[in-house]
C-alpha cells in the first residue's frame, strides 16, 4: 500500500467517523426540528457545516505543515519523526477525549451547531505532516477529508430525519473518538515500520 493510498483512507475514515458522532449531528437535528426546516434545508446545513468544519481543520493542518517545512526542511528525518510522534499524541488525545465523553454521558449533546464547525479537528495535522513528501498529492487527501466530512454529516442528518434518529442518537460519541485514535495509532505504526512507502 502506498503512503498516498494509506493517507487517503485515513482521511476518509477520520472525516466519516468524526461526523457521524451524535454530538455533531444532533444539534443540527434539534435546530432543524425547532425551525421546521425542509429535508433539503437540513441536508444543505449538514453539508455546509461538515465542509466548513473540514476546511477549517485542513487550514490549521496546512498551516502547521507550512511551519514544519519552514523550520525543519533541512531536517527531513526530524519532520518525519515529529509527524509519527504527533500521530500517537493526537491518537492519545482522541482516546482520552472519548473516555472523558463517556464520563459526561449524562450531559446533553445539543450544545451548539456552531461548535461543530468552529473547533478544528486535530487529527489531520499529523496526517498531513506524515505525508509531506507527497507534495501536491496531499491536496487530494484534503479533498477526500472534506468530501467525507460533508457527505457523512449530510447522510446522518438524512437518516436521522427519516425516522432512525432515536437509534442513531444512542450511538456513543466516545466510540467514534476511540476509532479515530486507533486509526492514528495504526497509521503511526505502519508509517514507522514501512517508511519507504
């Protein structure tokens, strides 16, 4: 498996799992129900919030990549190792965040629709850093992440609006964080063990 294909799969997985967590789509459902939005309006809100969240996350990741390449361009090995360490650190962050979410499971998830799009997803930072050698192909990784985020949030809003919302709402957000954390750990291990990809 090439590094490009690996990062493409990881980016799609992160975008999908992150957006199907109830704390991302339940606020949209609550707002849409309260304002009696049509299905088309719900889907467009889901798509735009998913895309804006992913775009903001991508911009943060690109900025960090720019800083890494600016300050460590002469030390490619250190940039690569920093990326692997960040994969593990951000993976730990998601696991810990998932654990803390499970400890707060009695709180409501309908905090704010804006919170979904305002706070960037840290998982793409190490993904881009580890793929810095891909050059322009990283754009496709970002496009896949943005598309997966937008489409999955729209799909889950559609399913929630179509009457499966109560079953979907029982999904535990922490499980999605655990999946993302595990995906980052596996990516770090794979890239470390097979650096010549």
